[in-house]
């Protein structure tokens, strides 16, 4: 039983696809695409040298182009803070006296419970304060 070269390339592509799924390493997928390209060359009657050359060129080209793009997307963090992180560092207006045990502020258009960072510090209504942390549903201000 003689199996055509393009079938072997497809078997190789499937073999490279298995570690891609198991390890989530995209390089295996790029090699699998290179094997599929080599299978196309083999099906069109290309020789073994052309098949290997296409496999290597397509695989290397994909790694050279796709990998840096993927790495850039993976490492770039969102430039916008969201949720609680977006509130830290913002200014708020004191609505009810804020001290070490509690009070109320208006932060980002909402009324929040608040307490001062320094237990001895007292902020009177109308004063602007800076939010340094969010502790549960309480803004810690100074």
C-alpha cells in the first residue's frame, strides 16, 4: 500500500495540531499550516525538495509575522483602568463629614461611603478629597 506524499503531509499537520490544542502554543499551529501548504504542493505534483521548501518558508514566514503581533497583543495592557481601579486617584466632594470611622462623598457622580486614610484626619462637607483606595464599598480618602 503506497500512500501519496500529500497524505503524509496532512498526517503531519494533524500531528502538529494535537500539541497546539494541548499546550496552546501557536507555533505548532503555524507549523501545521506549513504542512498543509506542503500537502498542496505535493498534490499538485511538486517534488520533495519543493514540498520541504514550502513547508519551511510558510512556517518561518508565519512565525516571523504572526508571533510578534500576538506577543504585542498579549503583553499590551488596557490603557484604560476599569472598575475600582478607575476610581483610585480621582477627586471626590465630601457630602457628610468624613473621619476615620466613616462619612459620605460624591465620587464619579455617585454617593459613596468613605473614611479617611489617617484616622485623626477630618474632612468637612464641601471639601475636595483624593481617593487613595477602595475598601469593599468604602472609599478611603485623604
